[in-house]
C-alpha cells in the first residue's frame, strides 16, 4: 500500500473511503484501466463494528475479484442454525446457480485490509490516514452539481492539498461526512438499524454453523424486535451481537449495552463462554437501510455501499451490497469515461432500483410488522415449527432467490403488504 501522491495530477476516479464499497469500486475501476485513487481516513488494519459474516452473495463478489483462495484461510460455514422458543433448526445455504452454498467469517480488520491491498495490486493508489474533507470546484463550464475532486487532509501532518479527479465515488460509510457535503441525507421514513457486538473465547470457535437467536429479550424478559447472532471466527473466538430495527416504538430508549450483557448471559450452554469476560468492550453503531440515502448520483459522482443506505433490513447485511454497488459504479464510470459522456451516470439510481427496489420494498414493509414484539414472537413461533417455511425465509432474508423465483418475490411483496394493511395500527404501534 502507498501513501504517495503526484501533485497536479488529475485522476480518472477518486474514491472516498477504503472499506468494502470503496475497495471494490477501486479494484474494478483499476482493472478497467481507470487511473484510480482511494482515500481512507484511518490506517489499515483497522477494526469495524460488524458481525464479520460473509454470506454467499458477498463470497461470490470476493471470488469474482480473484480472492477465493485468500478466503480459504478463514473459517468457512455451511449455513444457519436458528434458535427460538425452545426449538433449533440447522439450515444449509440454498442451492443457487450463481452464489456458492457456503460463507466465511472474516474479521473486518483482516477483510478490509486485504481487499484494499488487492485494489492496489490491480493498479489503484491508496492514501491512508487521509480524509476527504469537502468537494472542490470543478473546471469552468462543468454542469451544476459537478465537483472537481476533494480537499484532502493528511491526519498525521495536518496539511491539506487538493486532489483533482474527473469522477468521484462516495464510499465513506454509514455516517458519510463527504456525502453530506454533497447534500445526501437519509429518508427518515425508512428503517434504521442498530447493532452492538463483542468477542468471547469459545471452544466452538470453528462450529460449521452461524447461529441466530430469533427470540431476543431485554433484562426484564420483554421480547425485542430484532435478533441475536453468534458467528464462530475460527481463531478461538466467537462474534456475539444483537441487531434491532428503529420501527420499534421504544427504539430510542433501548440501552444496547444492557441488552448485549443480557444476551451474552443467556447464550446457549454449548458455546461455553464466560459472559462477564468479553475479549474487549463491545462496540456498536447505526446503519441506514433499504437504500434510504439520496441522492445517489450527481453529474460526475455516485454514492455506494453504506453511504447510500445499501443495507438489507431483513438481516442487517451490508458487505455484499457494498461490493455489488461498488462494482456497478465502477462499470458505469468506465463506460462514461470511454464515451466521454457523464450523462450515463444518471442511470445509476434506476439500475439500483432494478436490482434491489422490489426486495428493499418488501423488507421495509416487513420491518414495520416486526417492529411489534408480540408479532415477532408469534411469527417466529409459527416459523420454527416448519422447516420448509424457515428454509424459504432464509432464502428471502439472505436475498438468494433464483431468477425464476422473481414472480414469487412479487407474491411475497403482495402478501406482506396485505399483512401490513390487516394489522391494526394499535398493534403495530403498541
């Protein structure tokens, strides 16, 4: 990795952020021949609040980048173990013509480092410890809303300089400081996710299943609208966490630290953890979901990954969508560069809608229903009695439907919309 920069150079592409979305954008742009520079505010390796689980969609994208052999060094898992209401179901990942039937658990301090390094190997330049503070003015005659690059701040020295680029991709995460300078904001009608995680030592660190607890309760025994996870890391530890949705009426009053402590205390005995001794203090964060951030495109810039709210409300997963949106952005910018026609970038929101629009719409409706803890409890109680139903739920929640099942997705949308209409407001809001 490098921190060098040639003064006065105009790059084809500036990528703001070196996480999954930014690294994927940079890799694909560099392989397409674009002169690409990535700025990352922190220094690799750096940690990130995350479950560390890579589902088949994410694994597919990493394999497409040529990183399949690198993943094999980490813990592979075969599917999901769901636990609720005294029942346990172990479900393998479904067969799919595109996605593999396996996932990996890779700590983000490792994952983000080697993917960013891979982008550098493809030809991208990486500046670490460097923050893109704000956009700079474009050349005269540029269309309204275009930007000329970014003012960069070297965090170590405190020096600033201008970096000029023909195109910019915003990939600086859920809190996207650079995005806000461009006017991006979250639609507050959409769900927001909240999560907290920590690591514990466990003899089951190499268990072949990731585990999800679908009956999460607070320290008073009240059901909560979310789920808990236990992901074996394969290095002597497990990643333990809780995810919740903002559709819950008392969302803002939740003490996530207390919930984490209670969840750790009530973990199934087979994990054999000491709930009072996490390896380090747990960390948490909030995530915009379901494509809730916009605008996603300007005259010569695009927004990808968490910065665009590209997070699945069903399960809080964002890494796969980060890789996918980054790849799409790189492809569009490559085409726009080749044709000298930045108007092509305006297709980006429509392409996102084609790929995720229906799915995220279903997820948003579903999040309204599960915002009621009583409904959550009943839905999981019914689901855990039927393996076929839960396997179908896994396919939907992990977004692993086949192309021929698109019609079924339409039906799922209609069914969930019907449920939302039928549920009395007094229950949804209770």
